[in-house]
C-alpha cells in the first residue's frame, strides 16, 4: 500500500489567521471602522507571532456574522502592513453573478503584484439564501457555475492572450488580461470544504482544501488521509498547476489562566458556530432588523469541537499537536469571534507567538521538504493532464469611430443621438424630481 502523507514523524505545520470580521449588535457609528483597523493590527501581530497566512472571507449581507464583503480591499491593506505573510482569499466567490471571471483575474493579479507575490487564491460557491438570491445565483447550479468560472479564470491569468470563451454560464471575446500575477501560471488555488465530498473534490481537482470546520485529531487524520489518497490516485487539475494542501480551523483565545481564557473566548466561538448555522441552516432573517447576538444570548449553547485552543498556552499547544500528528498542513486560527475585545485578541496573539508556535515552526521546513519529495511523482502525474493553452487566431478590435466609418455610419450622428438620450435621461430622472 502506498504511503500516505499524514504520518506524525514529519512534524511542523503552517499557521494562518481567519478574518471573518464579526460585529455583534448593538452598533455604534464608528464600530465598523474600528473593527477593520483593529483587524489590520491583528495581522501585524500575527506575522510577528509566526503566523504565515491571513485569510479573509467574502460574504454579503450576513449582518453580525461577517462584515467581510470586499476582501480584496482588506487584503490589499494587509499586504502593506506585513512583509512575509501570505495573503489569502478565503474565499473568493466564483459564480459570475458575484464576480465576473475577468474581474477576478484582474484583482488576483493586482493583489499578487502589490503584495510581492504572496497571494493564496481560495475559491468557493456560496451557500446562504440571503447571498445567492440577491445576486440571482441558482442554488442547484452553483457548483457548475463555480467550476466553469474557476477553470476559465485560471486560463485568463496564464494565457497571453486569453482566447475567449462561450460557455453555459458566461461568455466573453478574446482579450488579454492585464496585469499578470507575479506567481506563474497563477497563485496557489484552494477551495472551501465543509464535508468529505468537497475535500475529495478538492483533491481530484488539484486544489488546496480549506476545511473551515472544527475537528479533533482523529477526525482530522481521516480527512487528511482521504485527501492525499485521492490526490495521488485521481487528480485532474482544474487550474494550470496543483496545490496539494489541507488546512483546518481552530478557535483560539489564549491566557495563562484557563478560567480567564474561557471567560474571554468561549462565547465568541459558540456565536461563530451558532451564527453560521443561523444563516445557512435554521434562521429566519429580517435584513436590518434581526438581532443575532440577542437571539444567540437567549439560545441554549451547543457543544462544539475545535475549541481546545481556548485555554492556556499548554492547552493550545496540545490541540495544535493533535492536528500536527494528523498531518494537517495548516491550522487557521479563528482569533476573533463574537464580542472579543481588541486587547484580548492582541494579548492572545502575543502569547501564541512567544509560548506556543515556535516549536512547530522550527520543524516545519523539514516537513515541507519531505512532503515535496514524496508528492513529486504524483504532482508530475497530475500535471500531465493539464491541456496546453490554445494558440488561436485573435480578431482585432476596432475603436468605435473606426467601426462606424467602415460601416458607413457618421460618428457625428452617434454623438447627436447620445446627446438626445442624455437630455431625455436628465428630464426623466432629474427634471421631474425638481417639480
């Protein structure tokens, strides 16, 4: 039987931090501004603590649970406040109704340039009704939408020029996407995973698995084993490269006094789980009116996994060691959730950096080298299935006046028509309003 990369003799792992940007009610006018500026400070502290990845979600309209609706803007700011930290979309919503693939390619490449080649490109479909229906995304077709957009977007980043596409869910003519990223053919690609099926899908498509789920070491070991077994046997890349990695989430709030750590951190982690289920499973939400924090405070808390790092440095270290032994490549810390206070988050990150993470980081480079050596033949095998970019004839595109002249149309006529349309638009939308 082929050896699977999940054995505990390798040691070490990467660490990330997760920016869901939660903001429970009640809200003051400057709360969101304070939250974002605090989060930038957390990123700086995280880098100093030895955390190598910053992951920012993309969600829309999910009040209190996630105010991270423009992660490309936030991550650009993180890239300028840090020097080595990887800048991760966790995730970029790929259905074209959310983000046209060409716009995704442009933003990913630009972020890669301004960050000096530090982008990690996490992707996803979206799931909540509040988000899907607002953007007219069909729940049944959303995976197909994701796959088509992701495949073509990867081509856009690599091709010069992109030959164009006529598909089921979007079409566009041949264009050369600029700028191009630092990392070629494109930054490492990931996909959000919530269950075993999506973890195996990630492996089959050569994508890193962002498993935003809490689990113990035994569960993690099973998922890791299944991911790498599937990658080795079945990988057919959807992109132009592969990224065999699996990351898992861990709630964290560290203090030398266990009681203080739990008093500061437990409710916030429970709110994260509860609010996620509210939007995706059981809630009935009235936009701008529902008060999630109040409803959560009145609900009976449910038991949850993944919060063993809410405690002392020794307890956090033990939980991380479990995931290390399971072969997890990266632990992503949920360092802020619910009503966490800024100073408490900062103190927790500093303790992680001084008393928890160094021993794991010291052996991480050795682990990565061994992993690369073991996976090399499987990566080579997978890349054989990446088709070459087509070398197709590209039609020239004439400027409008050139086109009009060739068709025998007087450009002055078009100018006069535009002026007439503008006058009618003014009367319709402005003139009547002034009566």
